[in-house]
C-alpha cells in the first residue's frame, strides 16, 4: 500500500441500505421498513411483495443523490404513519442489475395486490404523502 493506512475487515465492509446513507433517519416503529442491500435481496423483496399482495412502496434512490437524501427521512417518517404499507429502500448502486430500469432518482413504485399500480418520479413530501394515502 502506498501512502495509505490499512483498514480493518470491518471498516472495509461498507454499510449498505439505509445505514449506508449516513443520514440520521427516524426510527421505524412498525417493522414495515426494509432496505435492499443487493440484487438478490431486492429480488426476494419483490417476490414477497408480489406473492403476499401486501400494499407496498419501493423508494429507488442513491446515496450520492441530494434529492434522495432530502426525501429519505420523510419516507422513513411516513412508514410510521402508514403501518399497513410495506416500505422498501433500494439504493441503485447496491442493486445495479435489478434497478437497470430506473432512470431517475428518486423513483417510487407503488404496489397493490402484487402488481405495480403507480410510479412517482422525484421528491415532494406532500406528493409522496398523498400517493401513500391513495395506495394504502
């Protein structure tokens, strides 16, 4: 290593998902908020959403995206207001193969009865709240 300091194996493993954002996020009180940490994990979550038919919303974001970082605390806070909805955060850099179809961050996909029924591009607390209310 030239001029660098060695990292321990724990430090080399970067935090992923919601923890990897580095943001101070509200605590989820209902257990209805998850984050996908890999393509395989996101595929499992999508399979569960489609087979359980539980209403769900997926927030496709990126840790480097300023707009994503601004709306993510609201997304987490709203998970407490809509306990019957399943909330998922998926970082496009951690799930690159599964998120190839995402062209704009943040993108929100809304599911009902196992099917995607709506999509919202961009942020906006009131817009997001209204869509969650509509699909809950």
